[in-house]
C-alpha cells in the first residue's frame, strides 16, 4: 500500500517539473555555499538525487526500480554522499546544466523555455559563485558579498514556478538533445576553467577574471552563432556539421525494415500507406504526419505549420515538426518519404498490372472466340446454301450429317475457352484424322489440297483448327477482291502452309503483321495477331514465309 502511495506521489510530482527543479536547485544552493562541510546538511544530497531522478528527462520517473538496480543506485548515492565535495558538485552542476540546455531546445512553448533559461542562469550562478570558490582558497571572493548571495539568491527560485512546464514524454530521447547538451557542458567547462586560467596567468582577482572571461566567452559564442547560420555567402558551420552528422542516429535501416514488414502485411496500397505513415511519429523530432493519395487522405498526430512534404504524381506525404527543420533534417526526411512513396507506387503499379493482365486475358479470349464464331458462322452459311440448292436429298443429308457434329464440337470448344480464358486447350489429335476432317469441312471451296500426314503423327487439334480456318478464310476473302486468285493448302512434315498467287502484302503492313493488331479490309485486324499468339503458346510458330506477287504464303510449323 505504501508502495502505491509513493508511486502516486512520484507521478504527481512528475507533472510539476519546474517545482522539482526549483527544489533541487535550492538543495544544491545550500550544499554549494558551505553546506557540504556539515554532516547533517550533507544528507540533503540524497534528497536532491531523489528529486532529480523524478525530474530527469531520460527515463520515466515513475518506473519501478528492480532489486539489482536499487542496490546499484543505493551504492552510488552512498558513495557520492561520503565523497561529496566541491569537485563532485562542480561536475554535477555541469551535467545538470547540460540536461537543462538539452531540454530548452526540445520545448516549443515560450513560457516553458523562459523557465528553463531562468533555471540555467541560476545554476551558473551557483557554480561560479558558490562551488568554484570552495575549491581553493586562491579563488577569493568578498565574504560579505558571498554571504549576501547565499541568503538572497534563493528568492529567485519561486519565479521559476510562474513558468509552467509539461512533463517530458521520455520516449526515444524526445525530451533531450544530446548534441546541444554536450555543447552546453563544454561551454560551461571552458567558462570555469578559463576563469581559473586567467587568474593564474594574468594574476587578477577572481571577480575580475570572472567578468573578463564571461565577456570573452560571450564574444566567442556571438561569433560562433553568426558563423553557424550566416546571412549571405558562406553556408555556415551548422550546415557543415549537419552534413557530417547525417548518418548518425538516422533511422534509415530501421525505416526500411518497417516498410518491408508493412509491405508484406498489406497488398492494398491504401492500407499500406495507412499503416506505415504513423510509424514516422516514433522519430524524436516528428510530431505528426499526413498523407493524401488521390481521393483518400489521412493524418496522425499533431499538425503544425512546420512541415516537409514529398509529392509523387497524386501521392502527397507530409511530416510535421515542433520547430522549423534544418536543411539537413529536410534532406533526411525527404529520403524517408521517398522510400515510402516508392513502396506505395510499386504496390499501385502491381495492382494496375494485375488489372491489365486480367483485361488482356479477357480481350485475347474474346478476340479468339470472335474469330472462332466467325469461322463457324461461315461454315453454317455454306451448309445452309448447300441445303437450299437442288440436288439429291440423300447427298445433302450426308453432308449435313458429316458437318454438323464437327461444328457442334468446335462450338463446344469455343464455349470452354470463355469459361477458362487462362488455360489453353491442348487436346492432341491424330494428324491424318485432322487433315481429312479439315478438307471435308472446306470441300465446297475451290482450293488445291496437297500433302498428307504421316502415320502416328499427332498435333494440337483446337489450335490447328483455329489457325487453319483463319488463314483459309483470309485467303477466301482476298479472292473476293481478286476473282482469279488461286489458293493452295499444303500439309506436310507436321506443318501447314496456306498460300495464294495474288498480290504481295505491302512491306509496311507485312512488318507489323503477326506482331500487333493491324487495319483490315475484311475483319477486325486482330485475327492473325492472335493466331500467332495462340500458336506460340503451344510451341508452334506462325510466319509469313513468302511475300511477293504470285506467291503469298503463311506457314504454321513447330518452333525450333
């Protein structure tokens, strides 16, 4: 029960960081101005460490301490209490100044930042006026002045409570900037050591050395601040350092792993974007994200005026910051967003290719079926014409008896293509039987039939039916434009050749024939193109083997 009460008190105090900081500074003030020499007052060091552990911006102050951690922490507190002296206080003040300096740049509210600046100034006063004079008798300061400062400096601490501060989030180092913290520590160390060096070299008093060193450090900081981000010409030290630190602490590899995980999890581009963009908020300097892909939009976290956007076609990805990002940070965020956009575009293109493949399958199947139905219709028209002609009814009945079952089988095969457009029918038939049936179906045409099939030879019957009918119908259509045209069909060595003795095909048209749909005088212009695709799908090739006036020949043969 007592543990629960202590946890609630710690959580409540963690919500008042400036109150904790003011109490910690008050105890440091007491120890720095001679209190470290009194054993009873030395115990305030233990309380000061406890308050710092609740205030510190690195890990959650309300976390439960394990047994081993508690033993180590107790040992550290005990040893530091026994060894407490001016040097330990000086090091502690430098570390605390670095922690406060790192927190100042992580705050966005002016009042909170003013409070941290007040605490930092008070800590510098404790260091140079309270701790450093305790190190050596050579660092002399007027006892009356030091006594006045020791009594009246704490009156400034209540002003720290006027500036409210929010509790740090303490996730992934969000509340602390290590680089600027180290810079603050080094500047304070230079200030203190420079003062002592000026006393030793220049033989001046401590107050004089302190004043002149502060002016020198202030001037140096002013020059560095100007050089960090100059107004014109030189790009600045900040830009150079940012470029050198681009590869330090940047989550490129981790981001690629997250993109891969979400890419495997979601195939839909929109769902992938909804899942991966909020992950950018885990980066310390990102407060929110937003995205828009066509008509779909989304956002997560806080939306600020400081943002960086990456656009690719209809995709817009944006990252929002607390403060205006530096050029180096913008460059890095640009690459993170580009990686996400590339993953999104690849998924979008994959979906489009799948859709195009489906449409292409439907298109090709429809084109093939259209030509098969066209050939069947022409065969039916011929049978109807033959049935209406005067003659022996027995011969007409025999003709219908031979042709109608074949037409029914071909119509069934055509319907099967509609039901399974992705599967090419590879039914093998005996070559001699196919050649005999093909000649019987087209016996009414004036065609010179040549060749014969070898015994035991087989071939893909449905493909030969479709391609042969297409080639023969094209030749018959050409005869309508050239009435004296002669047509020859040769079947030999597992290959079929359909030729005519008419005019040659124009070279420009012949170059595109069988490779793409072309304009046609008699049809849709896609019959030969799909016949070539159909032959290629089963290991055959359809080619224009002769193209000259007097001999135009198409050959269907096994592919080498």
